[in-house]
C-alpha cells in the first residue's frame, strides 16, 4: 500500500470514492434486471435484503471503527513519543550548562548535530518508509563521549548521574520513534476492509425498487460513504507518511532554542 503516499490527498480521495462508485454502478446495472426477473414478492424480498444489509453493515462498521480508532490512537501515541524525545533533548541540552567549558561545548555541539540529523535526515527517511540510521549513530557517539566524562566535584557527580538517566531516556524515546515507523496496517487487514466494503455495496444491488433513479442515488451514496471511510483510514495509516503525518516541528523548536539562546 506504499503507493498511496506518493499521491496528494485529493487524488487519493477521488480514487477511493471513484473506485467504490464505479463498482457500485456497474454491479447495479448488471444485476438489477436479473434480480427483478426472479423476485415475485417484492416486499418480502426487500425485507430480507434489509436484514442482511443491516447485519453486514453492523459487523463492518464495528471492524472499520476499531481499525480507525487504532490508527488514530497509534498516530497520537507516536506524536507524543516524538514530543517526548524532543523535550528530553532540550532538557539535556540545558543541563550541559553546568559542565566545564570544554566538555560543555563538545556535548552541546553533538546534541545540535543530532537534532539537525533528526530534522534533515530522519524525517525524509520516515516520509519514504525507511528506517533512518544517521541520528542513531550520532546519538551513540554522544553517549559514549558523555559516559567517558569524569566529574571533578561531588555536585557535578550528582548532576552527571541525572544527566546519564536522561540520556538513557532519550535513547529509549529514540528507539520508540524508529519502531513507530513500522506501525501501519498489515496488507491482509486492508484486503479484509476492501472486501467488506465490496460486500456491503453488493448486498444493496439486491433491492428491488420501482424507481431506478432512487435506487441508483442511494447506492451511490452508500458507495461514496464507504470510499470516504477507506480514504480516511488509508490517509492516517502510517503516522510518518502522507498529509496527515507527524512532522518534525517539535525538533525544529528545540533547534531554534539551541541556536538562539
């Protein structure tokens, strides 16, 4: 499903709604004459179709609701993890003010380089569906240099130990962000969603209405609704890709503070 992130949202929306609309109209035109020819009791037949459409709609609605809630929750969770990583980086950078000048300049430079790598290298990789590596290498280098520091005073020993804890928290937040890049819906689930939408549209073909115009209009509305829901799920599926993706604004704010304060 990676191709959906290579097109703008309006085109993806048009494709999803257009596909369901064409499918519904073609099926209705082909099946309606056959259904009308084989139905004797129209009222009883429509009641039966309504029952099956109601059951199918409820089951599919529950599935789609759970999927949409999971996709939205995943996006919000990853956004919070990105904010947490940026916040820890900013706090760690401020703690460097208590270190000796030579060590402070080194650590501050390494943290600025890390934040720049996150913005200019990690995020383009996220948008392409790749797991970034540049910032991980810089963060490991910073940790190795930081752990090699020997605090000369008891006060700095306390500060250094607290800073080490923050470095470990930063590493954890960094790993969670990288793993979040892979938290999208599996292909099998996508096929189930598409099949469910097709089944709901197909059931509506079995209604028998004297006025074909009303049946066509109602079938089109159902198809457009299902297409819009599929579009929304697809657009929010991968938190780092597409127009609804998590951006690097939290790190850009941190970098601004690092450079200007």
